[in-house]
C-alpha cells in the first residue's frame, strides 16, 4: 500500500495514555521529531481537560491533582522534549502494515508509514440508544461527559433540574458539579444494587449535598416533547428487570447518563486486531502489543481504567515496548505463549497472554476487574498447579480495577514451569474455610 | 457514640468508625489505613472542609474561555456556595501558569484560588504583535 | 398587494417536497407551507426507508399503480438528485405451508400490479442468498426491483431542488384556517396568511384535518398507527443484504430486517394505533416486540448492538387506498390523503399523478426554459467527505482545510461537510438539521462527542449565541444558562 511520509512512532491520541507513551518512547531512545502524536481535539490532554475535579495522581505524584494539572505535567514534558504532535487531527485508518491514514487541517490528508503505532484512543460513553430507554426523544438528554464538557470547557449549563442515571464516577462528579453551578440534582439512580463509583465520590459528591442515591432503580420512560419534562423511574428486581407497580414520575428538565464506558476500537478493527469480547479492547501481550505486529494499545482504549495513574503506567509499558520494537525489529520469542485465563469472579485480565521471551522479565503486571462485590478474598495467580502469587483483599468491587504483580523471582518460577496457560482467580473465604 | 463515615482523602475510600464523646469531640478513629485518614476523621466532625474545584472566566486566550481553578487548601464545607458566588465575579487573564494565584485570601486568609492549567496568550490578544 | 402564489403545498414531507420538485419545472409560483422547522418532520423522517416493489397493494388500487411506477422511477431520480439509493432487492419469507400459500397470493397480485421479475424461491436458494436467515424459513417471494433509500435525504433533495428553482418555503407554518376569497385561497397559520390560486394538501398524518378545514364533510379518517424501530451499529449492517419481510398480516407488512443505505441495520416496525397523531414515543413492550420479530427472521441478529430506537406514525386511511382528488367543497383544493406506506416508493408517481389532477383542475403547465434539474445551482452536489476516494480527499483537504477537520468521529463528518449543510438551500439551523443533512451525531456515540462542536459551528456560522441553538424545534433548548 502506498504512503506519503514516514515516522518511527505514531501515537494515536494525545490524552494521558498517548502523552505518557510518547515520553517513554522518547526516553528509550526514539528521536522526538520521529514521534508524532495525533490528537483529534483542539488541544492535547484528552478527556482530563474537562475533568477539573481533584483526585488524579496520588500514585504517580503522591499528591491529588485536578485533571488539567495531571495532563498539564505530561503536556509540558512533551513540549519540552520537542516530541511532535498535531491537534484537530483524526486518524481514519491504520493498516496491518502500520500505514496510518489521517487528516489534519495543518498537514492535509496524510498516509504515514510508522515503525510502530500505539493506539491511545480512549473510550466513549454508552448512550440512551444503547440502553433502549423508551419514551420521547427531546432535548435535555446528555451523557455525563458531554454535560461535563459543556459546563467545564464551554461554560454552559445544560439543565437546571437533573436526574442522573448511573452512579459511575463521572455521574457522581457531575452531580456535585451541576449542584455547585446552581442546578438541582434530584436523584441518582443505579441499576445495580451497588454503585459503580468510588465510595469517596458517593460521600463527597452526593452525601455532601444531600443528593439521594437510588440503588436497584432505573429510568423506564422519558417524557417531554421538545425538552425533557420528566422521567419515570422504576425499581428493578435481582435480574435487573423493572418491577411493575414501582413506577414513579419525577419532573425534571435534564437526564444525565453515566452508564458505562466502551473502549474506542474502530481503528483497531480496521487493522484486523483481535479484540477481547469482555474488555472491548485489543488482546495484548505483556509488551502491550496487539495481535498485529508493531501495533500497541494502552489506556482506556485497551480497557476502562478507574484511575489515570494506572493508565500512565500502562502507557509507559506500551511506549517502552514500541521503542524496543522499533530498535530491535520485534521481540525475541523462545517457546510460544502463555494464555492468561480468569475464574472465580475475575472477569478479565490484561494482558490476555504472555510471549515466552528469551530473557525472563523483571516484573509482570496484570490488571483485572471482578464481576461483583466480594469481601475478604484472596486474589491469586495459579500456574502448573502452583500458586505463584496470593494477595489478601478486604473488599473488591466491579467499579475498581485490581492488579497483581509478579516480581523477578516469581517470573522466573513461571517461566521454569514450562506451562502454556496461567489462571487468575479469586479465592472466597467460604472456600477457604473448607 | 459511634458514627460511620467514608474517608475521602484518597480513592481507596476506607470505611471509618468514629467514636465521639458527649461533647461531640472525636475520641477514637478506627478503620483508617493511613494517618491522613485519621486526620480527616478528626476534623470532619468539628470543621469539615473541602477543596473547591471550578472555573473562572478567562480573557486573552484564543483557545480557552474558562480557566480551571482550585483552592490551595480545603475551605469550610458550609462556605462552598458562597465561594462559588465569589468565583463567578472573578476573571483571569492569559497567559496563566499552573499555580498562579487568581485570587489571594479566597474565603479564608492564607487560602488562594489557583490556576490549574497552563494557557498561552492568544495571538489576537498579544499587544506586542499588533 | 400581497403576493398570490399559483400553488400552495401544505406539508413538506416526501409527498409535498416531491410535488414541489415536480412542479418546479413549470412556470408557476409555488409555496410550501410546513408546520415543522424542517422538511421531513413527520412520517417521512421515521419509516422503513424501503422502496417497495409493489406487490402489497390490492390490484386496481391507485396505491398499486403508483407504487410500481414510483419504484421504477426512483433509481433515476435519486441519481439526478444525489440521493444514495441501493437496489438491494427484497424477500418475503415464509415459514411453512400456510405462509407459502400467502406467497402465491402475493406473487399473483404482484404480477397483476405489473411488478417485474417477481418469483418464489425455495429454501436452498433463499439460504444461499441470505445465509443468516432463520433455518426454519421454507421459501420466499423474491422481488429484484425493490430497494432502499434514505427517506429524509430524498425529501431534502426534492425540496432543495424546488428551492433553487424558485419555490418558496415557509417553516413553523402550522395551517389552522383556510378561507375562500373568490378564486383565491387564504391559507392561515395564526395571524399569518398565504394567498394562492390552488392548494395541495400533503399534510401526511394531519391531512384529513386539513381537508376538513375547507370541507367539514370530508369523509376519510386517518388512523394514526405507530411503528417502532431500532437502528443497529454499522458493524451489523451486513447481517442481511436484501430487505427481509415476514408474510404480511392485516396489521401491515410486518416486521422487517433491512440494511440501510448508510450501512446500518434497521429492525422494525410494529403497528399500534395511538391516540395522538404526533406520538412518536417508543415503549419497552414495543421494542421487545420488534426484537422478537427480528430474531424470528434472523436469529443471529446482534440486537445488543442497537445504537438508537425511534418511532413514526403512519397516516392509515380507513379506505385503504391513496386519495388524490380535489376537495368536494373547493375545485381548486387538491387533497392527497392517506399516503402511507408505500408512500416513499410511490412519491414520484404520486407527484406526477397530483400534477395531472391539478391540470384537470385548471392549472396551466408551461415548461420553464431555465429549469435546473439538480440539487444545487452548480449541478451535482459535492459528495460527503467520507465517500470520496483518497485522491479526492487529499485534494479537498489541501483546498479547504475545513474538510481536514473531523467533527463527528463515528460517521467521519468534517467541519466542511457541516458548513456546507448550513450554507446550502434550506440549510441547517439546528443540531438535528445538521444531523439529518450530514449524519453528524447518528453514529454509535449518538452525538456525545460532536454535539458541542456542532452547536459551536452553528452558532458561529449563524452569528448567534450557542444558547440560541436548538436541538430540533423551538423549545428544544440544548443549553439553558451560562455558568458565569
């Protein structure tokens, strides 16, 4: 396939993942002018630009930063290093031969051959349409992120009397933000019997302002011709089905939806990258390399994270690996792959597989999410009938990402077992008792 | 008397159990996993405080019309809405750097309202280029 | 003296817009009066988007005649007006002997109606053509002339062509009174009046009410029957290639599964009478009903990939045929009532037939010599960015950088596409009008990312505050205040 120009490294997306991946590749020897970050918004920083609340960076910097402060640090690094970037620019396709086609008002229509590509396209919000909420289709229905952009970036209020469906963190943060800006947030409804957000956000975003949280409730109808006039809220049973007779009409002019995030992987699909059906992101190995050689993925495009700090760490791995790939032309494979399986309430793990490299890794880090709230469990990694790692957890919840790290000795052990699969599982206390 | 609360100092969100004496003074904190959690519980019942994050109007930039800001330290929780009113009367001018004081002694002496984003001066606002 | 139009068309749905388009080639002053803020505000915005072959309507009806004619003309017209049309064919699928008997009936009826190339195919051939169809399907009626088209795109195209040929459009003009002043009709909406020598009532689901404004004895009653639909992600667009129907019942042509010209998969409609003609809301039960119907046809259809659902209201007449006749009370007032499905497929033929009627009523038809048959002043419309070849894209980005700036990432819609939609005849003024004209916001994120940008572009281009930009009609405010 034809191309017009070349770069060693193309990074698709200039949010926290893309910025960190670019810097780490730069630190690992890729020339700054041979890196190009392609950002679709008008500035670098990604969605953090609109996340003006504090709570980012405790792991990375030991302090709590706002979103713009967190991304600002990486933007400064990128600018100081002279790493290349274009804004208002959008990648249209990536081929399996790493030809990146993009448009940019500055550069026009470009087909760029890349030595390596890192996909850092983030995620999008689930919509009213995907939930199939019945009723009318008036103005006044926004995803929480869209509302956040209006309020924090554009300076507009999308509504005054607000019902929020979904208690994910963005929904909770927006409940507080809209309240501070003078709106009345009437209630937050959550389909599940537990919140998908952090406990502290329930405390400081809802409880602080006496906003009620209705667990096991959902919106079953939207009313209003031109603008939302109200919503019908129903209690749901244990199968998340609305219970007839529990309907309650709540008058409001706005419905905010915070009902889940979906990794954006249209580009990955075009490149023929295998996707994980559970995460919605690419299947990757320990180098964050996808199933297409030289194309890497990290951040929310790979799987939805709870904390940006972990995005940064993951992006460092991807950036470092991309630099290695560019310099060495790939990764040495000794004896094939180890497939990473999950069980016992662990929904997925990233990476999904390991390449058995010639040199034993110093560290292997696994990220995962569970399917329910569990108390007093052990998160364990098993291989070849042995427990390589066991970590006690007081509580795990679907809203929070968990991780397991194998140190050098444990990695050596894993490699010595000669297995081709491992399993990450939760050990529940009842089982323990047996 | 014992009371439960959720710690808000970090994303872990520990469930704290606080023991109060008859005067409402905190005499014991349990469930915290760090010193900051302990401190949070101690003040939450006597002088609850929150860091305010919001935006102020911004002039002088081509790219941004609003500047994200925060208080340099937590301010009394009951004064959050008063603080929001005051914020809405303020205006910042580009260029700004992270940490620039947008309003000194904001709500309380010694607490400043500070910028959270680096924003360059816009070309159309740069007088030296005219 | 106020202007007197030769013809006033009431309603800018596909029927009214097509009539305006067909009248544009004659030396006539034409006005189109539309209650909504855009063309295609009623049933023309929300239907199955199917160009039916013409075997459904009973033999000898006007509906049957105009359907077959319209189906033949639409591919040509679509090309002229730059409207994507696809001859994807259709299949009415039978499950067992009872259904197969019905296929014979449809085949016979279709042949009598003059539908070309109709045939019944067996299960083997059917499944070879559509491998994802239910294995229980035993046979099908195959209609090679059927197709798909975007109904609001066709309506817009027809209206834009009329507009550049001098037809005048009045929006937010909800006709509530019609007076006869000698040979002139005073057509009023609130305190506004438009005067015309002739009028054509193309008011869709409200056309019986409009007919009664001039003739209280007008006999036909329209029954509003709502149909609900779901739109699936483009990833599912290739689940079937033809339009797949169930064997029709009394309630209508039943639930279908069809690709759309834009590459999505459309599922629906059901048919339920509603009390209120503009009730386009959806219901949980209805969506479940169409899901079940779709699963019966295509068990593997991935209904979890739904990106949006909607409903439209059919103007079903109690007479079961199109009514295109002058009012009994006024010889200069033409009624087009009960133009329900296949109204889209029939639309060019409906317009031609209406013009024949107008001629009989006394309208003089003299062909203009400066008639422009296209959609823009300069001929064919520029293709949307996403449909250009790489070379064309590169060229356009160089010439106009606005085309190098993607606003709607799901559908690859550029700022240039959006500006063009605002600047063209009957250009976009609201977010939904941009959406209808460009598809910005129609993708899987449903405008989550692009709607703030579209609001901004509209506000800049129209010279108003973003606060003044509406979603659809007045009252559909998007933003209610400034934060400071």
